[in-house]
């Protein structure tokens, strides 16, 4: 569970940077493989590492001084996976 908490905290920190216009920390949370996909409200569904990175850059450019907040609604620990609903 500690590993999950660290990953979740990293994701929250990345999103905090993203809404300030910096896509780099969010890019680091995505797979480096070319089979990565992004469902992006600023540009539809994107496939492939290059397209996903470009989509994240375009989306982050829509923000400059945002604030990210979240509220955890629930957390489940199941034998082989952990799910969080923020």
C-alpha cells in the first residue's frame, strides 16, 4: 500500500504542475511504450507515445496558473490491485 500511496502522491503533484501549464511531470506518469493511449478532452483519443506527449503539451498550454485539488471518495485494496476514486 505504501507504493500505491507514493504513486498517488506523485500523480497529484504532477496534476498540480499540469494546471500551471507544465506537462512534464504528467508525461512521466504515462507508459514509455508506443501502445499508450490518452483520452483527452482537449484533443480526442490519442494513440502512441509521440501523439500522447503532444496532446499533453497542447492540453497543458490551456492552463497557466491553475490550482489542483482532489478529494478521495473511496479506496479498495483487492488481492492483486488497488483502486482509488478521486
